[in-house]
């Protein structure tokens, strides 16, 4: 069996759902499940389904924050 692993650089996370991360290539990932979140077109707006609720890109832009540095004990 062959394995391929890909690493992404996280630039932003959503402040009310910190497990949703945005990369520098404008892709959204769920860090809990490791899945890429699809962009959705709904009622004339483009956005993402975050926690089973639709958020347009203009609404999400207000909630983007830089991820905090995690200090590991080892």
C-alpha cells in the first residue's frame, strides 16, 4: 500500500468555530475530520456550510482570525 500525505499552511481560522481553517490557497478545511469543505452557491451568495449553517463569504470575513500559537510541553 502506498501513502501520500499533503501538508497545508493555515493562515486563518474562524473565531466561533476554531476547527475550521483557511489555507493560503483559499481552501477551507475541518481540522477535526481532516476534510476539505466545499464552497456552496446559495440564494445568490457564495459561502460555506459551517456547523450545518450557511455563511456567505462577506459574513465569514468578519470572523476570520489568525490562529494562536500552541505551546507544546515537549
